[in-house]
């Protein structure tokens, strides 16, 4: 088994339910809340392919659990994997504008 030190939290992004400050527009299912609207911590010491769970807390508002209860904290599953192994439509990327590159000369 290989330990993976870089993981990606895979959350499907549905921005139509959330404004730019993460204020929910009506009650939505907890599994539809975008990752950038949640406070959570992930482990970077995991085994590749392992399914893990993290406790999520919403920055603003509440969401609906599977049994239709309004909550502000809930559990969400994620998979230990490298970014390049994730389908493009599941990625939420932040550009790195401070990259240095080597030029052959």
C-alpha cells in the first residue's frame, strides 16, 4: 500500500444555489453545498484510493440532510487521490500566479 501525501477533496460544484458570499438561496441538500462554502479539514496521510470522511461546517446558513433535517454541520466523504486523476468537471482550482519556470538558454 502506498501512502499519498497529496489528496483532493472531490465535491461537485453547483453554483446556482449559492451567491458569491456562500449565502444559500433556499434550503438545499448538504451534498450540493460547494466546498468553498464549508469549513473542513482533510488528512494528507492516507492510502491511495481510500474513502475517508470529514466533518464539514457551513460558513453561512443550513442545509438539508438525507432525512430532511436542517443542519449546519455534517459529514462528507472524499477519496484519497491525486488531482490529475479527478474528472475535470469535479475540480475546483485556484490559479497559482507565483510559479517560477526554467528556461533553457
